[in-house]
């Protein structure tokens, strides 16, 4: 999809400003840079990014492996759980300051999320789809995207990268040969579906020297395979090698650059845009760096097939290579920066033309269908509402059809759907305009089974509720946890098979690594209206923490502030200062972390003058003897069953009585799980012979 020169008005619509204070006075090409140590402003000698550069690439903050930290079952879950904060803030800053934001990058084996390394090919393709969907939802107007990074054979294959290429080839290309590049073509097709107007780039290094022919072959192959690729990107980290290989000169560089472009055009059959994506010169000697810049930068800037240049860092010592900076750590211009300021103010730099205007990347937005969904996760038996609006089109809507997979589920600009089975549904929407154009949209819905009280019965109030006995159910319904897996402090949770982190404590387990915005849901049975005293058993190793507790049917919530209680692993009682008024009946209670990290053992509700029946007790249960050598007995409750679980998660003993033999067990640590009518109690058991 070629991006021809278009009006500056369209560029303004895309949020790409032409800031007069910046180095670049060219109305078409951009001159950009990257974040410095994760920040936009370099915090050096008063330098301001927006006063120098008109485009931004995140050095690391928007990379695949930097954001994706767990598997998800929908794009919406990824938006909730993945690490977006730095990328979000940089994107927002660019919008506010009229700086073009380039997304780097969607797929790269050197930034392959470790949590996806054990995926099957089909699962990996699904996860990549969720990742691209989430990026499209978060940043719907991206103009330029590095889709795939560094896939030339031999590149990005360290640290398992070679195995990741094979897995990507199987997942996206249905091939066991990564060098046939079918997986890259599929990645571009997936990106185009989600970003119909963005410039899509393949990006690589050593493209000017050592792997010039391999680069030409790869890019040309993608074009011939039908990849919707718009541009190729030179990282130019090999400028130093070119200089040394040509007798410490840049002789012939302009012709070399043009030769690469011409060969790609000739071999592929169509002309692509060229972006200089990571321009840097790694030279400690100012004069040598200046010689290389003078011999390369004008050739790139003045080439009409180059749409823009991104310099890879400008503060010396702040990037992955030691001497690439144009400005010293104290804010003094090196010789190359002084020259660059002069060159960019020259008539040649101002008047340089481009067939494809980098500042107007993305072009005027074409027609698109915006799909709104009332809820991304619903309980089986409930309904979800869809609505569709047509954007960037003067034509109205003739028809809208909705599909779950390939199955038609409904029609109309507004539509209500009641799924009949639980599962993850990818929703495709086909809009036909009054001018008979077809416009596609998409969304996704997760349908889950209803929550169930842990152990089968609601926890009783008055009484003590163990934090680890939250409801059984799906993420986003029974709990919200931001980390993948349920391991905490080297303790692996064997009796909950979800992502909530539990930690071993004296006498049992507690919810650990409970971080800000995470929450847990409990089905509770309040036996009597009244004003309750509330106590929580908590661990807080930071200076302060906070929780909120909310009841739906009682229409009440309260906050709990927690000061440091000691080192992590230390627990203490924290009493709520005011009584809490609760209504009788079965209802939902949610505990949410509204601060930083905190550990939660239990929450207890007491009511003056109320005497619990045996059925009401949430099991003040004990086991003994502990350590045990022949048998162990459960005290305080008549269990439905008792299980002893090894540290490998295997149930090694089971009994329906209150006494269970351990005579045939080896010495060691075990977990004893006690199932009662009112829930499940977990204790630590030591067997000693």
C-alpha cells in the first residue's frame, strides 16, 4: 500500500505537527530520535525533546517482550494485565506535543516473550493475534509500525532466538523453514488487518554491508509473496564498517544506498518506501564520527525514496553502544551535532523531496468500522450488546453482519447476543455501505461459567474468611491478577490452578504478592443484619498499603489503610476503625488492593451478641500432632474429606474421616487440604519418622 504525498491538513488530522522550533524545517520528511533511558526528556542540560526532534521511537518500551508478560485469553485481558504504562505515556506525550509516534515493534525473536516459549504453534498464533489486537485498541491511529525486526538468517538467534524463529515459522507460516519467510508475510497480513492505514515496515541491520544481498532477497521475497509491506528499514549500525571497508571514507555510499533500493524494486516488482530506522555512528573520535555523518546523512536525507530518518539516541553513553551520542553527557554538542544543526538549516535539507511523505505516514484515514461491545467478559447465560459506527466515510450503512468465527450470529447496527457455550469468541463484523463498499471490523468476547463459592458453600459472616478461599471462576470474574502463574516466594500453589499468588506462612497459606488494582471475589452468607467489627490479618513490608472491601447487596464499602507492619513475611491484625453495616443474605464481597504490594491472610467479621451455630463457623480448624509420625487428626470441624498433598502437587493420601494415617509417608513437608461444608481449609503438615 503506497503512501503518496498528501495534504498537510491530513497530517494534522493524524496528530503529526510541524513544530517550527525543531531542527527539521522540511515539510515532508521527519527527523526523529528515541527515548533516553526509558524517558522522553533526556534530563541533560535543559535539552527538550520537542525542541529538537519531530518523531519518536521507543528504544525499548513498546517492544513485544517488554509489554507481554503473560498468556491471555483475549485482547481485553492483555490490555488489563500487560505492562503498558511506559508505552502509553510516550504515545500520549507524542499526541499532546505533535510528535509522530512510530511503534517498535510487533514481532522480534530477540524480544520474544518468555511466557510464550512453550506455546504450541496454534496457541502462539492466537497469542500474537491478541497482542496485535490489543495494540490496535490501545493505539488506533498508529501511522508507522515496525512489524518484524531482524529476521535475516543468523540475526536475532541468540538466547533461543533460533528456536523462536522455528516456532514462529510453524505458527504463522505453517512451515518448518524460517528462511522461506512465509511467517513474516503472515505477520504483515495480520498487521494489515488491524492497521489498514499504517505504514508497515520490515527492519534489519548490516543491510548496507555484510548482509546486503540477504536483505534485498528477504524484502523482495515478501513483496512477491503478497505481504502488505509498505517500507523497509535500514538500521545503519554498520556505517562504521562501511567507512573502514572503504579506506576510512564513505566513497560510493550514495550509489550503494540507491543500488539496494533499485534491486528491491526490480526484484519485488513494486517500489517500497525506505526509512532510516536506527541511524547511529559508534565513534569516540569526534572527527571520525563527523566524517561518517557527512558522507552518509545527506545521501540519505536527499534521496527521494527515503521518507524519514530516526537517529538512535543523542546523549552519549545512553544507548546500547558507547559512543554513538551526538551530545555529551553534560549537554555539549559533539562536532557531528554542530554540523547536523547547520545542515538541517540549509536549503538542501529544507527542499529535499520524497515520493512518500514520512510526516504524512498513514495517509488520510479510509472508511473503518468501530465496534463497541458492552462487556468483554460475560457469564454464560447473560447477554452482550454490540453497536457499530462507520468512520471516515460520507456514505451511510446499508447492512451490518456479525460472525463468531465463521458462524453468523446476527445483524443490525445494534445487536444483542446470548452465547450458548462458554469460550473465547473472535467477533468479525462486515459492514456494507450505501455505496456498496465492504468495511470490516472486529472485537472479542470471553464467555465464562458463573462463579462458584470455593468448596461449594458461601463463607459465613459472622466468621473468619481465609483470603485464599476466593471464589472459583475465571480471571476478571472471580479474581484479577496481573502476573502469570501462581508462584510466590518459591512456594508453588498446588490447590488453586489459576494466576493468584499464594505464599506459605506459619500454619497454612496466604495471598501474597497482592499488588495494586488486583482484586479477589468471595460469595458470602451474612446471617444477620447488623453493625460488624472487622479485623484483617495482613503483611505489609513497605511504608504503607491500602485495601478496599465492597459488598454488593449490602451496598456498602470501606477502606483499610495499613502502615508498615514489619519485614515481609510478618503478619499482624489490622482493625477497621468504624463498624460496618451489613444486610442479611447471600452476596458478593470483593477485596481490592488500592495501594502497593500487600499480603492478606484472612478477614474476620464479629457481631456483638451473636452466637454462631456449628454450621455457621468458617472453621477455626487445627490439626495434630504436627509434626506427625503415624497419624494426624483434624479438630474443630467434621470434614467431608481430607487430602494430603506432596510438594510436587500429588495427592498422596485421602480420607473421609477426621483421622488420616501418615505411617506410610516419607518424612518431609506436605499440605493438608480439609474440605468442609463451609469451604476448604489448607494447613501445612510436617511428617517426621
